[in-house]
């Protein structure tokens, strides 16, 4: 059995180990409470999640590409109609 200074040091070491364990437990509880509060606060702000943002971003990029393709088709059709329209106008006016 330990006596004297060795026993005091052993008890002090045990006390410090127990205190460190308790501190880690408190730290985990504080982190959990903080995360819950932060999530609640963000939900009240209507902040979108990253996955939702990325999905909408991809949809917008696809829509933009489709819009550009449609604009090119419209320009080509207008060019064809403009050429056909001018030829038809020449026939009707005799010029």
C-alpha cells in the first residue's frame, strides 16, 4: 500500500484524470447544444442546404443552355423567314 507523498501524487493523478474526463463530457454536451441552437437559428432564417443549392444551380445551368439553344434556333428561323420574306416581297412588288 502506498503511503506518504506517493499516495498523494497517485490521488492527485486520479483526480486530474477524472477531471479531464468530466471536462470532455461537458465539452461534448456544449457542442451538442451549440449545434442544436445553430441549426434552429439557421432553420428560422430559411437558409437552404448545400445539396438543395447545388441541385437548383445545376437546373439553372441546364435551363440557360436550353435557352441559348432555343435563341439560336429562333435566330436561324428568323434569318430563313427574312430571306424568304424578301424573296416573296420581290415577287409581289415586281422589284
